[in-house]
């Protein structure tokens, strides 16, 4: 069985598509090197990630997809689970091998799989936008910790860039140990070697927190408490709209139980 092994990045997966056509070979399996399990009878082919090749595939893909679906394969890829590698690869090859647009052909299992996955990922991205809470550091940077179920931080960056263009900020994914830093000029992907915050709740250490930040959080908690109508509380509905996994990052939900 021919197995394409790529580096786990979206560019790497696009390069796997490129190599498939260049070698005139359709692998039985496409898998990230990060989760590779060697098979006894596998013929392993390592795909080298090349930005130029990836860009060529992406540009061609944009021309084949309809306007509303041009980010579809990338957003589905952010699902991050092992089976999505093969699903995205199959979808992209199908797009290229079909002379007419097929990204709305939900009778096709490859298309349906990618669309269903993209919807799940997009829903998680929307939730993350709703539940980000920034804390201000002593050096005037706004910091927020997140831990979404899927790797949706790249989907959320433009929202925060549009909304907070006059502020420096860091949004850090604790689950995947990377973040996005905006320095008033551009957004850069970063990894923090020294963690000056709780790895459980994302709360900043007192030594780097802006002097009045704790007071602001206290005021916010009081506001939420004052505006809550206890007679209308519906814990079951609340959990549907605000999953428990987000609570630890929300100041207003401290010490609360569902």
C-alpha cells in the first residue's frame, strides 16, 4: 500500500496533492508524520513541504471552487483529527479531476464529508469569538487564553484584527501551545516558552498583570451578577449555548457550577 507522509501542515497536504499528480500516483493513504503508524507492507513516500508547490495547488484550487467555498478545504483541515487528512486530499483531487464545479454536490460522499466537517469547525470558531476574554498586561498588551475543540484560531484572527486594530494583543491556544500576536502592524504566530499564566485557566500571573486589571474583572463580575434575572435561569439551555469547557476562561463564570 502506497502511503504519502506529510509534515502535518496544510501546505504539506497541498504538496501531497502536487506530488500525486507529478508522480501519477494516487496513494491509498495520506497521513501526517505526527501521527504515523508504520504498516508492515506499506510503501512509505515522504512528501517534502514546498511553499511554491503549495501555492500553485492553492491558486488552482481557488479557480475551481465557487466563491462561497474557496476556504472550504482549509477550514475542514482545521478539524485536526487524523481522518481529515485523507478526506481533504480526496476532495481536492475530486475538484481537479471533475471538469465542472462539484463543491455543492452533496450527493458525493467526499464533498459531503468536507462540508459537514467545515460546518462543525465553523461553529466552534463562532463560539470562540463569543467567549474570548482579554486581560491587560503591565506592558499594555491584551492577552486571552483559549482552548477550542478544533484548531480554529487561524479562522478568528481577522475578526480580532478588524475589531482591535489599535491595540496590541495575544490570543493563545493552550491546547496546541501556540498563539497569534498583533503588534499594531501585523499578526505573527508565536510560541511562548515561558508561561506567565495559568495553564488551566489562562489567568495572568499577578507580576505581569496591569495594576487595575483585577479590579476591572471584579467590576465585570458584579455587573453580570446584578443583571442576572434568577427567575429566568435555565442551566440546561445555558450549557447548550455556553459549553462547560469555556467557563474556566470567563471571569463571570468563576466558582459557578452548571
